C-alpha cells in the first residue's frame, strides 16, 4: 500500500516518539535527551538515546536508530505498512482506502482470510479441550504438569476423535471448503469427503511474532502415528522462517534466547519463568530461523536433547548460528533427556545454574570430536590434535583464533607451539586463516576517511541543534561538500528546510526505505556534540568541524578532476571558500 508523504507525516507527527518508546522502554531525561536501556541488545548501562526535539532515536551501543516508524517496525517486526496502520490507529488518523492492483488486493484479502480461519480453528480446539470431548487431552497436559494458566497462555486445545467436526464448525462460521483446505486444516478424500487430519490430538497453535495463528502442531493421544503432526506449508505458514514461542521470547529481554527442539520443552520453560525459550517447527534449525533470532539477540543457548540425535542436531545448529554471526552455547541436560524432564526433576534454580555453566560451542564441538578417538593410542591422539588444528583454521580473525588456540592447548595438554605449527601448516595448505596485516611501526593510525565522516555527522547534528547557524555558514557550505552519498542526500533535503526555518529530521529519515540507511541517517541527527565549557571553546570546535568538512570536500573534488568535468570548478570554488573560511569568525550566539 502506498501512502503519500503528507499522510505519513501526519501520522508521524501524531505519535510523539518519546511517548511511543516510553510504552516499551523506561526512559529518563538527562539534558536535552531521554536515555534508557536499549531494547535491541542486552546492556547494563543506558546507551539508548531518544531526542524529542528531532523525533529520532539512536543507540550508541548497537547502532540501532531511526524515527517512530523505524522503532515500531524493529520492535514489533512489522512491515512499513503495518507500522503506519498501527501508528495511525494510535493517533486517530484516518488512512486512505487502498489503491493497490486487483491482484494485490486479492492476495492480501486471501492472506487475511487464511489467518481468520486459523484463528477460528484455534478457538474450536481451545474449547474442545475444556469440554467433555477433550478430557483425554486435558488429563495428558495435567500429567505433564501444565497449569491452566499456561494452557491458556499458549492457547492449547484438542482435536476430537472425528476430523469432520472441525470442518463442520468452520463451514458454519462461513469459511469455504477451498479456504479450509488451503489453510492446511483438512484434505479431501473419496471416502470421507473433506476431513481434517487433526483428530485425537492435543493441539499447539503456532503463532507468528505478531501473535497471529499461522499453523498447528498436534500430538496424538495413544500409540497412533505420526506422534507429532504439523500443518503443511501455506501462504501464511513457512516453517523455515518462524519459531514456536518467539512471539513471547522476543519480549523477554534476557540477553539470550534458549533454542529447544519441541513444543512441550518451550511451554515447560516458559511456565518455569524462562520466557526466552523457542523451538523450530518440526524441521531442523534453518539459516532463516537464525537470521530471525539475530533481530532479537546475540547469544543463543541450545537446550537440545542429550541423546545422539540431539547432539547431532546441536552440532548442525552451531554451524548455522556461527554463519549468522551469533554466539552459540550448549546447556548440559544430563542426566535428563530434555528441558521438560530436567525442569520437572531439578527445577528452575538448577536450570539457571546450567545456563551459567553453558558450554562454549567450540569446546562442545571439540569434546564431541574427542569421543571419536582412542586417547590412549598415540596415533589416534595425534589424529585428534590434527582435527583440532583444522577446526582452529575456521577462525578467520587472528586474535580470536589465537585465543582459542591457547585455551585448547591448556585444556587438552597440547604443546602450544606444536599446535600453532599444525594450524599454520593447515592454513597454508588451504588458504584459510590468513594472518592480519599490521603496520610495520605497530602504531594504528587514525583513518582519514572516518575522520571526514565524523566531521560531516557532527556538522549536520550541530546545524539541527542550532538551526540559526545555517544562515551564518550557508555561503561556505553546500550539499556537494558531503562526500558520503547518504549524507549528501540528507543535506539536500535538510538545507532547504533550514533555509525555511522548519527542520524535520524524522521526516528526512522516512526518505530512506532500507533499514540500514535509516539507522545511518538517524546517526546524523544523534551525534554527541563536544561538551565544552566556554563560548570560545564551542566556537573553535564548530569552526574546526566546518573547516574539516570543507577541506575534505576540496580534496575529494580535486581527486575527481580526471573523472568529472564539473569537479574542476568545484575544487576551485572549494579552495576559495576554504581560504576565506579559515580567516572568518563565526559566532554561535
């Protein structure tokens, strides 16, 4: 759905960013900003800043940033249209009717109907569990020590002993047979007609992160097969891109997410207070699920079954987490099979201790690897050490590789230099683990490009904080002086606003559709200005920032003279302005 800039601005203006974010984060005012603990990463000291004047937020820890739309999209995992609709409702702004193509409207309407029929089915299962027909399912869940409150929270239900009852119920609610089939709730056969495959099962509604029912898992009562039956893939249910319990876990703010194998593991964990638990949906853990987790955490704790299959699944998941840039650790379930058994036997405090003792994923891999060799046989032991060296080559960063090399050498009593030589030999043979290139002097010099970017960021922040300054420097500065393309685009929009005396940083951020670009734009309006005592010191700092921007601009256009005809005139103009600016006093009063 396309919304005009006028409508988007009306909705944004009706939702003060401080008020909106205060509904999610506890904020305290310090100076001209509000500060709190970032909701997008785990931290102990507040680095999350909300600027009410500019209507932007920025985290100096993880870099998250944007306007009120960006926040709602990132926190609630909404699409942009969903965020607009949510904020419009909050502000009481009437949105125009959709003008999408007939095909797009039909597709959206179909998805909405699929969600509706899933919701209706969830209600049917829910009430069946609490009726005489669901007594067997209710007794099963009680035997698993689930409270009524927990059953209610997860919407647990029961599919009766006749799959036709669900179909009949949904038909009575006005849902067409083809919709019921497309939702994966029933299938047609010559013998039974349209009949649900879900019968004689405890039902687990699967919700997306926005609490919408997208599918179901069913656990058979008795000895039937299959033991667990999940909904098929549908337009609203993609097993690879969803996780059971994530709609609750994403709000836990525990600093980690616990990844389990089954629905009951997740439910038992939540009942015990570990509301950060999730599980994959009847399939092996996928890269898409890892990318989903990365939105909410940096650390994933694996609470997989302690049997052979669980260990194999954990080893596979470790590689997927590592590829996604996530830290993986393994919780030791022994002597119990899974988190559900562990929790019932030892309880919450013992599990908290196991979390604190969670094993580094690399050491877990090495420990499992060790079990494949006879450590009393010198030849087998040597092969084990070679395998360790090969695994160490997987670390591309030299510092990280060296830290693990030392730790492994100490843990397994291997001569550190011998192990290092093995690693170097394998690295040379495979081209892996290239050493870092260091300056010969050993001194790390400041990056001129980063210094230039920092000056440009500070200048934009300063001009937004004190718009009156633009009138005093506009003869010296132009959007072309910003050598980073995104900064230049911001300046092209900002400078006319400064000229007109109506600066709208939050509106500027909305120019960008890409989330990373929005974060970078938000950073431009959130840079921390130098904390100086006297007016003279502030004037000097501002003058130096302005000079730095002009100097970098002059050098940039000078370097482009061979590629652009216009670069010559810009370089000449830039040099003249730079010389004039160097001897000019600019008052901040």
